[in-house]
């Protein structure tokens, strides 16, 4: 019983970490796109 509970906690923590990393990657891609557009408009 205890073992299964620990495994559940590990799985939930892992999925939460995965969600955070996915969100961070999405934000990084968004920022990169904005920066590229900004530099393109500046360089003309």
C-alpha cells in the first residue's frame, strides 16, 4: 500500500515537472519569435 502511494506521488510530481518544462519551452519559443520579428523590423 505504502509503495503504491509513493509511486503515485512520484508519477504526479514527474507529470507536473513535465508540464512546467513544456510551458517553459513554449514561452521560450514565443520570446524567440518576438525577438526575431523585432530584429527583422530594426534591420529592415
